[in-house]
C-alpha cells in the first residue's frame, strides 16, 4: 500500500475501515455508523473481523445487538452442524440487471457474432490448435521445445501442453514452479489477439505449428 512505515495492525485497520464504509452503504441496518462497527470489533483483526462484520450486518445478522438471535461469527462457530435460516427466499429479479428482466440466453451481442464464428470454424489451414489443460502434479509470438506424445484422447489437430510449468524467467518469484521442469505455454499466446465480442484476451485456442526439433524420436 506504499506505507512501509506503518505496522501490520495499522494497515489492517485501514483495510477494515474501507470494507466497513462500503458495507454500510448497502447494509440491512442503515442506523449504524462506522465508529460503532469499529468499536464493536476493535479486539479482532485480520479476515475474521471482516467476515464477522459482514455476517452481523447482513439480513440475518444480529445487527451488533439490535437482533440478539441474529448471526455472528461466534454463533456460527458454536453450531458445527449449521444453522437453519428457514426456507429459501426468491430474489432473482432483485439481482438480475438485464433490461428485459429475464435471463438472456441468446443476447444479441453473442448471436450477432455467430457468422464470424462459423466462418472461423470453416477455415482450413495447416496450423494445429493449442489448448491448455490442468496437470494434477501441479504461434506467432514465440516458440517452446517440449517432448510430444501422440494420443487418441484428443481431437485431431489439437495440442495440449499442461500449464503451471517452466516458470524460470529471470525475476520470477515462483520457487516451487521454478523447481520443476517443463515449458511455459503462455509464451505462445498472442498478446495482440482479443475476442471481438467480449474484448477479452484470447488465452485458449491459439494456432500453432508443431515441428520436429531434431534428435532421436522415441517409439511407443
């Protein structure tokens, strides 16, 4: 936070103050002030203080004494088997912010972009498609050298390196990742490629070319 001269407790107080102000703006207890909240939770620090505050200020909370039977972090801890808050209450319309007031399964933004998607799917080229995958043990912009295994578990034309490997770049502070071999598949993603409909970066479905890097080819 740019305040190296402050203690951890002081920083925690600053963070909590901001959380309290934001929470009070939409609280179920509008008659409560920041000073009261801080005073009631002065003996607690860290994430537990924020959780307790949000719980007590919520619709089922104790309102810091205004509703003695309401929720607090202490009360939840004393109920290891849970607390029955009664039947669920419908509130979908309350949180839905679409202009139509319904869940839009086919919004124009996506439907209007289907012709471009269909044209892209119909393209035929020699490039293979790179996708990522999680490994339980942990293009145009670059290249990596890695062992390749041919398998029938993936669609033809798809390359799928595990991610979370090869973080050995200078300055990387990832000691566990640096200690394991492998390649960083992020090197292959295009930093100038964005999805036209959403405007987000494309990190999946990257066109790549796979070439033999030399050396012996292992038989399977």
